[in-house]
């Protein structure tokens, strides 16, 4: 049994509004489109991922998902977490053992980093989680089995996901990888991206902390 990757996507012209001080609406739209396509291409390079679901209310994004062979799911629910729960229910209609929630704003995402993240995540009941570089948000979340925790994306989601998993006695793999830690939310993230190639050479390739609650 493989992994189902769930990819939530905002309409391209609505995403990354916090970059409006440095990018025009058209530039943000093109950025969101290119990041989305890169995410799909990377996912299909990872053999462990056997299914991809794209959830969005943007017909254009769903048409691209369909062209890439992903399941295009019209977003339902008023929040991101509700949309992800609905996508999980759809995923469970097929034979999968794990669900990976992956956003589309990781500019340095690569198949090798994603494979490493999967290999370092707990293989039994638990979660693998990669924070953003501020250790506030959740950039990747791998749940085993699907639905083992509720999605808590939003403010301070990194700690909220971990607290929930620990409270349920689950294994928690906290995985820090430089390329997976950079998401594009603020103008300073764009500036950071310009120097990230040099920085990643100096950083450790990974810092892993896997814990089991008693």
C-alpha cells in the first residue's frame, strides 16, 4: 500500500497576498502556477506516492491536476482543514496506508528531499512533520494511518499537530530539512530564497527528532 498526496490549491490570483508589496497580482499568479506545477512534477518522481489528490475551488487548477493524472477534487467546506478532511475521505476509498499533506509554496522542493522526509517519518501509527523555518507552520505532514489526527493548519499549526499526536500516544517524527523549511509567505522569504543555495551548503542536511509518548 502506498501514500496518497493531498495538495490544496487556492485560485492562483488569490494566493500569496502578503507578497503584494513586492509582486504584482500577475506576478503572484504566475508564481503560484509555477509552484503548483513543480509540486506535481516532484510528486510523480517519488515511487512511494501512488495517488495524488488536488483539492481546489479553482477550475483552472483542477484542469491542470487532471492533465497530470491527479484526482481533481472540487474543494468543499469553508476552511482549509475541512477541505483536507474531505480529500482524506476520498483517498480512503482506495487502498492506501498513509496520507501526505503538501502545500504548493515550497520553491526548493525536490524528489530527493521528499523521499528523505518519507524515509525518516514513523512507519507505524504516528506522524512525520516538517516545520517551516520559523517552526510555526506545517510544511509537510505525513499521517500513518490516514486520519490518525485531525488537521490543524493555520496559526501555530506545527505545535498544534504535535500536541495532538503526543496526546494520542502516537509516534512523532519532527524532521528539519532546509529545502522543506522554506515556504514563500512574506517578502523576507523571497529575499531568503536568493541566498538559500549558499546557506544550504552550510547547514546540516537534516536534524531528526523522533519521540514516542509514554
